[in-house]
C-alpha cells in the first residue's frame, strides 16, 4: 500500500539539489545524512531536506487516505453480515481502519500540512489511495478475502515502516501493525468456516472471491523494482526499507501455504516451487491494469471517491455545529 | 524514545511548512485554528494502568475538551489500552527547541559524578 505512493506520483525533480546552498544548509544536510546512516530517527521539528518532507507528506497522507477509503468496501457489508458475531467483528475492523487513518493523518500533520489540506487533496482527486480499494466487494466471501489477502499484503508492506526514519510515522505504524494482525486472522477464520463447514455454493463463492482479489493484491506492492525510479531515494532516506519485488515474493511465499490449509486454488497456472531460488515462481502481472486503476479507470474508482466526498459534505453541518457549540460554551464560561 | 521527547510533538504540529530552527512559541503565529473551520488539535495522554505515568500516544481533532476525551477513548483505547486519559490543546504545549539541543542538554554529559556508578566502593559495601 505504502509502496505505491512512491511510484504513482511521478518523479521528483532534482531531488532537492538546488544549485546554490548556504554553508549552514550543507552542514544541516550532513548532520541529517549522518543521522540516517546511524539508523537514527528524525523528529518533526528537526531539520530535513524539502524533498524528504514532501515525499513523507505524500506517502503518509496516501496511506491515511487508503485506510479511510478502505472502510468503504467492507462497510458495505456491515448490515448484511451473516451472523451477529461476524457483524460485531466487521464493525470492530472497520472502526480500526478509521482509527488507522486518524493516526496517519496526525503523523502527516506534524510535517506542517493541515488536515483540511490533506482531505482537499483526496476529495479533489489530487492525492491517491491504494489501487486495491477500487475493486468491488460483490459477495460476503469478499469480506473474508480482504481480511486474509488485502490485509495480509498490507501487513507485509507496513511492518518495515515501523522502522521508518521519520519517527512520528514509525510510531503510528507500530500501533497500526499491532492491530492489523486481528484483521488478517478474522478474514482467514471467516473463509475457513465456509470452506470447511459450508455448502458447495459457499465454497465456490470463496474460490471466486480469491480469483478476483489475488492479482490486484499482488499489485498492491507497487511496480517491479526496475520500474520504480523513486525507490532508491526512499531507501537512502530510510523511508522505504524493503523493495517492492522482495515484499511481493514474501507475500506469495507465505500465502501459498495458507491457501493449501484453506483448500482454495490461487488463480495462477505458473505458480510453481523453485527449489533453486527457494521461492515460489509466479506468473506475469498485468501492469497495464494496475496503471489503469491508478489512473482512475478501475472498476469502482468514481463510486469510491464520490461516496467519500458525499460523506464529507454531509458531515459539514455537524462539524460547524460542534464548533458553534464549543464557542458558545466558552462564552458562557467567560461570562460566568 | 523518551517520554519527554514524544510529548514535544504536540508543540510541533503547527510548525510552518519549512521550519527552520524556531523557538517553541512559533505555533501562535502559524496556528490556523482560530477563524478556520478545522476543529482544533489536541494531544492525547494515556495511563495504561494504575501506577504508571500518563504517556503521550498521539493527537486528534475535536471541537472542545469533552469531545476530545470522548474521541480519545474511541481512537486510542479500543483495546483497553488505558485506565485514564488526558487531553490538552496542542497549541498550549511549550517545547524546547531542537536547534538548542546541544547547548541545552550537553552540559550534563561531563557530570558523571551525578550517577551512582561513578563511585567505586569496596566490595563489601558496594551494594550500597
């Protein structure tokens, strides 16, 4: 999820190498580089290169947007959950996603952007969110599959960011990762019940969901390393710790075993154990589809964004009323 | 990450987009909460169990103190992470300036005699 942010916004011009730099600025840069090399953390008020700040605002806010937009595909199923138990679990999970978005917005705000600016960027389409949320949730099995595969891929992505050089982001990620594990496990559990105790139709429904989500999940890790021009800078800055392809491979290796336990087939005829590499080989990813989805032409891009914007607009009177109430209380208190 | 360092974040929120080393009072000038429609920012501190300090755990936007406490419960203690909450307006936090870090904290570096380990005592009384 986070890895997409570096790849979906084009290349930074000149990586901040302005031709003329003051001696003081060069000293600050040296100190910054040294701290990164030592594996140290950068705090909000520390000096940092402009492009480091810009890259982080972009990545953290996209990450936050992904959490918030990610509430929509599953929120859609809360009223239709098959049992009270599944409904309570799904409610808790969707609430968690909202919480994760809030941790991340707060981390982005430490860099000097306001919440309103961040939301404007999302609502105007200027900022992106993970491509995965532009796919529809057609059946109940999609909910379990999102937990198992989408959250599984997100965890793979997010664990390395707990060591991100920007400390407020790293701290937010530690909190997110601690909570995310429940998301993946509840998804697997939900699918397992259907595969083990379900009807043939229910088992077919699970297989169909896995068929539709598998490839988009592999795309979550972002384009191949040789087509990821901003990755090197991200690695240098300690924002990105592990490459897109490495994470993707790790995800495939872990998931193949889980699919066996579940009794589903991953929809890739080229999926084969490679003893020499010690990894599973997998088939070619349709990157044209990925770029189409990122470019706004995925199955439900428009619906997702429209729903987000409408929720924000519909909430305007609540936000205003709360502020008016707070003002009134303040005035009353001062008068008393 | 020390407790003190973490809680400083609060005062850092409203830093200008390009914060050169600035004194901690900078937020008054850049604070956009007055006159803006954005709910003010609050810092949240959680006491995870009786006997421990409240520890800074993050921040959130809320219209007033009551709402901030309520939101803090929803955002930061969904899994019994706390038994007590503090919230404080971010613009009320005064912080030391990271630009002054060396000048401010290094003088303690050579005062090793402030630590018990500085004193070598005979073995028989070394548990003192």
